[in-house]
C-alpha cells in the first residue's frame, strides 16, 4: 500500500505518483526525466530522480563516506525503514538474480582481479551495515539501512560492482528506487568495478554480441588487455583489428590467470591437434591447452563455453572434470525445448526468471534456436544439471561444475559452465565489432546472460539457497 505520509528527500511521495509502479510491465521502470544518480564524489551536488516523473534538485551535498548517515531509528508499531528496488544488468533493463545489494559502512576497497578463490559468505573488498540479495525478478528490500541524506548504496555480482549516493533515506517508511541508474551494474570501469573478461571468437557461435546487449560500453572492448573485455580469435573467428590467436591464451596458464572470466565461442569443430599459427586453421588446442585451462579453473577461474567447447570438460587433464559428464560430442541435433530442473534453488530461480521475462512460455521451460546433443549424461557427484532435453531422453543441456571437480565445497574456487547449444547465429563478429550485433536480444542470449552473471558470482554448493553475506562493522574510529 502507498503511505501518503511517506517522504523521500524534501518532497512528499504522493500516492498517485507511486501507484504507477504497481502496473509496470515485468522488468520495466516508470519513466523519469531526471539525470543519473550522483557519482561517488564527496561534495558533489545531488541532482536525481526519486520516483516516477518526480525530480529533486537538492542543495545538500553528499557527505564523505566516513561521515555517512548511520542512524537506524526505532520505528513505531514494530515498523522498519526499507530501501527497495530492482537490480539490473548494465543495460538497466535485464533484471539480475542473486545480486548483493548493501549499504557500505566504510570506503570500498579495489577488487583483486584474475583467478582468485571467492567463496560465498563474505563481501569481496567491502564492509556493509545492511545486506540483501535480489530475487528471481531482480527485486530486493534492504531492511533497517542508515537514514538521512547521502546514504551510499552498492550493487555487486562477483567482480561487478557499482556504488551510488541516495539523496535521502526517510526513516520508518519504504524508500523505493524507480530509476534503474541507481541499481544497475556499471557499463564502464569509470562507473565502478568490472571483471576482466577474455572472449574467444569462433566461426559457429557469436557469443560476443551478447555483451553490448547487456550494456557493456564499446569503450571496454579491445585486443591488448587494457580494456575490461579482451578478444582472441578462435577457429573461424574474427574480431577487432589486431586480434590475437586464441592459442596465445589457451596455451598460457599465466595469461589466463590474469582474467576473472573466460568465454569460449564454438569454433564449429573440436579443433584439437597440432597448433596452427594462423587464426582459423586446424588445431587451435592441444593437451597443453587443456592442462592450462584445468589449472586456471582450479585456481578460481571461470569458463563458459557452448557446443564444441565441451572439450574444456571432456579433454581436461583432471580426470574428475573429464568424468563430470559423458560427452560423445560431434554436434548432433538436439530438441529445441529444454526442461529446467526446479528441484534445486538456483534452478527454480532460473525458471522463475524466464517466466518473468516470458510469461506466455510454459513455466519451467526454455526454447533455444540451435540445440545439440553432445552431452548424454552427467555425474551428479560433480555436476549440477540445470536443464535437460524435453524429448524424453533427458540429456543434459545446461550444466555447471565447481572446480576442482569432486573436491569438497570448502576447497572449490572456480566454475565451468556449458550450454549444449549456440547462443547467437544471427549476428556477426568482425573487424567492425560491435557494429554487426544488430539482432534483437534473443531468448538464447538472455539465458546465456543468466549463466554469465551466475558464473561471475561467488562459489557455493548449488543445493543450498543463496544467502546474503552478513553485515560487517567498520573498525573503531
């Protein structure tokens, strides 16, 4: 219900204005003519939107972090102060599941990049007075945050992180955030922290086109390692001028270790054999490549692959990872309809998320354009299957494994994801990238985006529901 006495900043939050939120389409936001939220800059003038078509121009300046608002008053009748909203991908429209939303209690520290062991249970490089997680619709509610002007709010998924200043948090009411610029991840590193991602292109699947669609700015695409996203050319793949062969990455464990995530596009075949010095000839990977990939995963690296990139699993130098799934391979056609496994918490969240995006689609199903039948079975002791073919055979289509495979969860730091499908065959990745990424944001790309952000998050046992990291307190002044 709308409380006509609620106040946000110095203006009344009028019920008739807030009612627009209740009727919005899934994932959409009420319109606003306001500017973006204040950057994290002590002393900056706040000029922000706080509700649909309601614009505030505050004279007050954001206090520095060490003087941020910290009062949590007792509310009458057992009530609470809350901040609510929806966590979004950088594009501000795709809702994010399992994003950590929190109010920092001291200055955020820079994140360490590269393969690191990040398990769930604590915030990475941050301390917070209140924490929560977004649900399968991206919605979150922070309970009993600091109140007053200049409250800082952060949204984080693994090594994606963005912090903004809220103009005012009013005690003992809900403080809804309608502007996605408050609650989205950064589009560039000037807006916050982004993971270092290496993407290998391939002749069969144009995964790279998902990145501009989720909102990563083109200034973060490059080939020399200085941008957030670095491209390498796999078999049949192309990319921006100066792109290097994928084998310069795949055969160098130390090079892989510099990245938080690796995304491998299908090359159209296994491409295993004597290495070709060119950009697309036979042989882009050999046993040394798979040994390096295995070492990267064991150290906390994250790898996503489609179709023929099942070789990351099948040809691993770790017998436990090689045993994680039965993979005859060869790319035979598979059924387009996939049944989502809703028996574990994150699987149900995937089904809920897809149902939120596509309400007309049968609950618990996903339909992709190009699906294969490379994987026939998965070892349940090591592999989490998220989706299976709906053709009666039940072969795995979406699957993940925490690494080192088969180790106790307390010793697992990395993760590998495989989708037995193609994500994008409509667009093109060429020297003019991202100019060739012109098709609408497809269901397959959105399914990839769900796993992409899940891959970026902390490592946990998948049979347990995600829990927000506990609040922490700053050291005594």
